[in-house]
C-alpha cells in the first residue's frame, strides 16, 4: 500500500495574505521527485499560471537541505533522496474570485490548484490534509467549510482531512472565517449553504427555493450521486462568478442579489443568483461526472481542447433557468423574459455568423476567455448560443419522436452511458446518442447549428412550443429584450452601431459593430467622443442625440484617438431588429399537441 501524501496548510500571515504549506512525500521518486502546480483550474478554460504566487520554496530530508531544480514555469525536481522528502513554501493569496485563493484577517479561501503541488507519479495516492487555524492574534472563532472528508477535526472543523487522490484534493475548495451556515435536505441529501461577507440574507427563503431547484435537477437525472453538497458563497458589493465541483460549488454574488425577508416575487438579482446556483448544481452531473474524454485526461499543465463546451456549458445554461420555472421559483412569463434576453445577446453578435459553437468551444482558451473589443464581431458564446441550440435540440427530439423523447431523455442517457460508469464522452458522443434516441440521423442539425453558422430557426422552434416570438429594434440602449408586450410597436430610430461608456469628460467607444454607422464612418474602439455637430456629448445623451438624426441625415463627430483630434462624418443607420420578446400564445390558439408539449416543457419535462 502506498503511503498517503501529506499536506499541511496554515493561514500563517493573513495580514500579508500568505498561506504556509508543507508537503511530505514518504516515498519520493528515487530518480529525483518532480513537483508541479496546475496552470489552470477545471471549469475555467484559461491558463492562469498559479505557480506565479508560490514563494520561498525549500526542501529537506531528515533535516538536511535538498536542492530543488527548475524544469519549467511550474515544475521543480528535488535532488534524489532515499527517505521522506519535506517541501515547504508560501502562497500569496489575494485574488477574491472563485478560481484561486484569498486570505486576509477576515477570512481565507483556497482551491487546491493554487496551493497544493502535485507529486508527479503519485497522483493516485491518497492525501492527508491538515488544515490549521490562523494565528490567535487574528481573532476568535474562525470555522472551516469544505467537502474534504474529515478525519480528526476540532469543533470548528480545523484538523485532519483526507482526499482519495490529487484530483479529489483539488476539487474541494476550502473556506475559513466567520460565516453564516445553514442547511436543508433535498432528495434525501443534506445540502449546506455557507455565506461569507456582510449580508442580511433571508436564509430560510433561500433554502426553500434551492431545495426545489436541486430536487428538480435530481428528478431529471433520476438520482443524486452525492452524499452531501456544499454551496460556498462569497458576498461582495459588485461581482459575479461560479465554479463547479463534484460535490460543492464556489459562488461570488452581489449583496443585493440575496433575498430579503418579506420578499414576494424574486427580484432580478435574486433570480440571477438562483440561476447561478442552479447552473453550478446541474454541473454536478453535466461536466463533473458526464465529462469529455479530453478533459478527463487533462493533467492541467497546458490547454486541453474540446469541441464539446457548447454541450457542457450550453445545455447547463439552458437548464439552469428552465429549472427555475419547472420548480415554480419563478413564473413561466418570467422564465420567457430570461430566455428572450439570451436570444437577444446571441442575435446582437455578428460573430455568430463567423464562428460555430464547436469552434468557440475549441478556442475557449484564446478567444472566449480573452475577449477584446472585436469579440462581438468575431466570436460567439458557447454558453448563450449553446443554450439556444439545447432548446432547439429539445424541440427537435420531441417533434421527431411524437413527444416520447426530449432533451431530458438525452441527459439521462448520457448519465447512464458515461457519467455513472465514469467513461469519458468522446467528441462525437453527444451527437451519436442524440441520433440514437431520435431514431434518425440528426447530422443535419449538428452540422448546421453546432459545426456551422446557419441562423437558428428560432421562430419555428418557439412556435412548436406554443411560444410567441418576435425580433424588434431596441427601445433604449440598455434594453436587454424580453420586456416589451407583443402588441407594442417599437420604431426603429437611427443608432451609432457601437457600445460606449463615460470616461472622464468624454464618451469612450468600447465596441464598434460590423457594418454599423460608427464603423462605416471610420470610428474605432478606444475613440473618445467629444462633440456631435459641435455640441458636447455624454454617455447619458449620446444615444438620444443620434436618434434624433433625420433619415439619411449626417452628423459631424469630433473625437480624440490616442492624443490626436479627429473629425468624421457619420450617417446613423436604423436600429436593427435584434431584440427579442417571447410570450405564451393563448391556449385557444394552440393545437392540443402543442399545448401538451408546452405544459410538459414548463413543468417536469
Ligand atoms: Zn458552467
């Protein structure tokens, strides 16, 4: 039996944001033990080079120093030794995100990918993890929250924990501090909600809603394959993010997104927070257990490319909001508002006509995660367009099988074929299983919408579900779609074809859209607008000023590009019909089959 790898971590200097870590390798590689830190964290497809926060690394064996040689940016090799190797280092932790580590005098948080070196060749050995409390000077009563199984811990949760192997170790984020902790039971499993940061959350309301959402997802898959589940939430003034794990999730949300006592209908912020919880929880199956073969094999040292993120993030994005309606946390009309916003976001990007969602998945590392001013023109989101493709696949499966098969059937089949037996999903696995369940080839569907850039037939898809659909011009610059009754006509006023923000006294263009008035006139992202027809503009009145341009009229723009004053003539163009509204068609206008399909879609599926 191999000896466990021992890690000891202490929030040793909260004021300096430093964790101290000690690693003991009982049986180091006789050729010299290699140690390496991941370059990225599963679920977030970007090279982050966590090793840049390691410092003061040293090694000893039986009290004598052992030399460490660098092999690359994140890998060390210790001189060969014949007894236990002890490696010590510090990790600087000052990134308040769900992806790395953060430590100050109020709390500590870390992912294993930021703090635990991998012992090359012993990745499958069990790990013993000793998590120590902060120095007593930092204040009293810090507690610990993690899904790492406890071996011998004190009443606050500090002490010895274990992990099955390195993969398990880095899949269990750890929070320590003075947090709120509540729990609820869903599908016979205890779920804990830990909230760090100042808040006045109505935790009773939150637990009631989450229970319904969790049970909706568990019912879809037919089982809940965890013995406990932990939501680790960090509350901030401004911020948003989530990262999925097998039996927990790290979340970052706005204080105002949490429910207050006495709230009736969910606010938009609370609806978004429930959607985030729902999203990460759905990942417990879709991507953490049903996972692409290529990600299953990843050693986290460099990029791993898969064309399947549209399925793992897109289908998850589809179900995260749909589950809010199915669990009755929100009304169907409120759900359609969210779906209309998704359609609007996709429709507004010309990149959807240039990049397929399969390409977007493959290039997530260099494009989706590294978006610049040209992103809306060049790339498409595998989240938003992936969600619409998931909806289209749901509709298509129902229509082809007389409503016997839906996307739920496909997800359950993916779970049974790949997730439950822990078999990686091949690159064509989702498509082949969908065709198998449909009883006919869906190659055209996937070629057109997943591997190609054909416009999605949204009017037909929504009509088949008994949903009214329209695209119209935006009413105002912050019109996200989904909030205009179908009987209201929205005129198309002249627009600039650019996104902008106030920057000091000037208006800075952040994005210039393909074939819009700004691009045609020669304006570029980064330009700082001064005046329109000789009158100073502000972000608050620019859209209105452009809108009053007469048909075929022109406007003179003065702006600064870098430090040069420039002047352009712009011909504002009518606003495109890129804003979506969706609504429930009256029941008496629908076939029985369509009405039945809609009821099934909006309830259990
Ligand atoms: Zn996700």
